[in-house]
C-alpha cells in the first residue's frame, strides 16, 4: 500500500484565498458596518466564519491517494 498526498498549485491557493475573503466579507463584514455591535451576533458570525473556512481548508489540504493492490482509494476531509 502506497499513500500520496495531493499538492495544491498556486491557482487553487488563490481561489481558496478569494473564497475565504468573500466568506469573511459576508460573515464578519457587516459587524464593522453596524453602529451598535452586540456580543451575540459577533460571536455567531465569527463562529460561522471559523467553522466554514476550517471545513474548506480541511477538505482542500487533506486529500490523499491510497494505492492498494487492487484499487485506488481517494480520501479527503471528513470522508
């Protein structure tokens, strides 16, 4: 059995950074626009941003290929 981790090229990294930036604008951006900031919405939006970007990074950076004798198994993220 041989295991290989996938490499991520520059284009994919740029796309991932753009996606994280857009998610940040959507979730955390409104907190800076509002005049009155309360704790609960800021905590919820920060948690959504953290969980979403962590899940995207986990799926993107943990892809690996396992070559067995009879088949190829592709694993990535929580799957």
